[in-house]
DNA sequence: TAGATTGTTAATCGATTAACAATC
DNA sequence: TAGATTGTTAATCGATTAACAATC
C-alpha cells in the first residue's frame, strides 16, 4: 500500500482521537510495553470498538490475540500526524497568553520547535523566553523567509490578528494557529486553526445547565 | 412547547455552532439589525442550510421571506446556552496562562463573572488581577462553599490539576474548565472540559502535512 | 407579481457501534 | 484447548445537505 493510500481519507474525528491517543501514550512510563484497546479506551473515555476502528483506518496495526505495542503505536501515530520530522514555528504577541504558549512543555516532545518570538512593544524586545530573544514584529517576515518557517502562532490582541496572519502567510507560512479571539481567514492552500476560548466556555455553560439534572 | 422540549436533544455539534454564531453576532455594530442565513454562514464558514437546520432545532426562530433579527438571535442563543443569568467562577493557578485567562475580555460579555483567584505561591498571594486579590489555595474550598460557585477553572501545573479538581468538586463545583495538560476526571453529575493544546497543534500538523498538497 | 428568504421534510453522507471471525 | 484479544464487515445512529414549500 502506498503512503498516499495510508494517509488519505482518515475521518476528521479520527485524527483528533489520534492526537488524544498519542498524547496519552507518551505519558506512560517506559516499563509499560503493551496496552489493550479496552484499557486505553477506558482512560480516554471512548469505547474499545471505536479505538480499534480508528486504528483499522491505518491498516494492520496490531495482531489478533495480542495487545498493542506502545512504542510501535507512538511511532505510527507520530508518523500519521506528521510529527516525525522537526517543524519550526514562530510566535507573534508576547502577552501572558503568548508567554504561556512559548513556555508550553508539550512542543519538543512532538518535534515542534519554536524559532522566533515577535512583538511590537519595545519594552519586550530583547527579553529572553526559553533562550529566544523577542524581536521586533518588523523582522517577522524576513525571519520567516530566511528560516522557511511553515507554522505561525498568533497571540496578539484581536485588532492585529488578521494583519499578522496576512503577513505570516505572505512570507510563506502554511499553517496558522490562532489564539486571538478574532477568527482569522486565510487563502486556499493554507490551513488555520482558531482556538476560540468563548466556544469552550459556552459549551461548558450549556452542558452544566442543560445536560445535567 | 415546554422548556424541556426546547432544550433537550440539541445535537452536540449544533451546540458548538451556537457558540460560534453568538460569538460572531455580539461583535456586530448596533446598526446591523438583521442578517441572512447566507451572510452569516459565509462568515462562519459553513453552508446556509446547516445554519437554518441548526436554528430549526430551536423551533420557530425566524420568518420565511425575512432575514433573522440580530437582537432576537443573540437573546435566543444566550438563552439556549444558559448565558442569561450571571454565573460565578473561580480560577486556580496564576501562571502566565492563568493570568491570560483571568484577563480574558470575553467573559462579562457572556455574563460569566470571575469571583476568586487562587495560587500556592506566597509571592503571588495578594496580587491584584482585575480588582481581584489572589488568595492562598487553602482558601479555595471555603470560598467556593461560601459563594456557591459552580464553575472552576484550572490553570495549575499538571501535577496538581487532579487534586485541585477534586477539591473544587468536593466543595460543590459542577463544571470544570481545565487548561492543564493533564486530562482530569470527575464523578457523575459534574461536567469537565479539557482544553488540550496538544490536540490542537497535532491536528494542525496533520492538516498541514497530509491534507494540503 | 417576482424575488428573496426561511421552515421543514427527505435524502445523503459520515461516524459509531455491534457482531463475530481470526489469531495469539 | 480455552480465554483474551484485535481485525474487519455490517448495522445502526447521527449529522449534513438538497429540495422545495411557505411566507414576506
């Protein structure tokens, strides 16, 4: 089977669960060498059948009668999610949220490397976050072009989110991870993920007041 | 039709879109009094039919031949999402992420009121964030009980997330909004929403590398 | 009346679950 | 061999889309 055949047509919700599986698996201590579909499903909060169906889309993951091998699982999921090779990122906007993201532990575990941090505030320029010096936002496009950065993270105030996004895309960024409350838009050939806090809290409010009781 | 009949059985994904509709509608200037399903769907990035089907689940929203009334839409969506009455919240963990959340603009717009902020770090206790003094985490349970807080936000390091969660639930919190990388679990009758950054970036990586090109 | 628009049903599509064969 | 486990198909369930009637 070709790589294409393996990676095409994975259902959208299956991809999200792949991420959750992988996220859980990497926290397991090294001594845990194998895990069953029911153990894992129980922890994630889904049914074992769904997990097996998910893995089935990848073709021939495990063996009947045997549990899944944890190392292999991690390897295969990383591969599907394209996390095997390092990917460089830049971040724009050094407020509390920007600093929280820049300091986020999970990145290097998944081969994601923050290369540049940018802000307009002269007081912040030069500040070191994780050994990276904050640069002037004017340098953003040059930096992206020079280092061929493909992933841009936006944690600016909402007024500047779309402009920063446009600049990133213009300089060659192909994926935007947006934490500003503004829903930014991108042209064809670029992907964007708007992490909208409001949606989260409204959904929680609905579940608290309408689902419960 | 009873309230129950109106609010039961709204599809899960429809609720998430309700949040996105409302989030967009409140940003409209006051002069915009009505909006059509196609205008709104275009901005949100879905099909008009889906939007009308969503509103149909609420029963008799608009009128054939006329656009939707923005004020009424906001009123009705707020009602469904249970955002009409003020809801009190507490937050535990005053790192960068905690401060970013505490300073988040969107809350009061949706009647969500942050009442208490807590941390273990003596250097942070007493610090004022949005006119709220950071208190010692030891005071958390008493505060929740005294003020009958129903919503708890967790932005502590992952080691303490589950303990803080347990303490919140024990004191009466019914909804947990968790930003720590640890997937916390809650007993029956409590809802939890784990906002997992890793899932977001892995999904973005998949889309960048597997969907594009 | 003609055009624009939403309401509502039915058809389609996609995701989840059940069932059981295959394998260890 | 018996028990545990995954692989894989088919059935079910839920979500999206199409079509058009109803209304302004």
